[in-house]
C-alpha cells in the first residue's frame, strides 16, 4: 500500500475500528499525521497565530491544534486496526499510558508482521483469500 492509498484508507475509515490495517497503512498514515501537524505549526508561525511561553518558545497554535484534532480519530482507528492485524485487541493501546515501556512495546508491535491468513479480526488485508463464486 502506497502513501496515497494509506491516507485515503485512513480518512475513508474515519471511525472504523473493525478489521485490519497492514504496516504500510499504519506507518504512512502516521507520517501523514506528522506532516499535517508540522504544517499546522509552521503556518501558525508564519501567520503570527502561534502561542509562545515565557521563554519565547513555540508551544502551540490554532492550526496545529486543529490538525491534531481532525486527525485524532482516524489515527486512533488505524492504530486499533494495526493491533488487530497482529491478533491483538485494540484495548492494548492503553498500554501506551505506561511511561517508556508501554510506548516501546506498542512500537515493537506496530513493526511486527501481521498474522498470515485470517484471524478473529478479519482477512489478511495484504493477501485476501479469494471467494469462490459458482454459477
């Protein structure tokens, strides 16, 4: 799955938490999320909308916040479907709340190859099993 396909799939499946997402979809959509957040922050700085702290460091701006809020649920759904691809429940995302260790475990799982064939969350998104059609 290419970058455009991953972004399209992630945005099309905005609230779809069922099914599976291959590694390429997850990582390309995550890259899209980072690019949008960076672009929002950059535009905030260019347009003078940025909020700075007392040390004159950029903290946030409305376009950065808007881009993160708009892409929060698609990113969440892709992450849940990525966990489904390796045979884990989406509830494992709560593991990310454990400092250092939780995020590291989720990172390793996000890099793992998905289960071959079907699992309890659906067919393999990369190699779906064709359905025989009889006339």
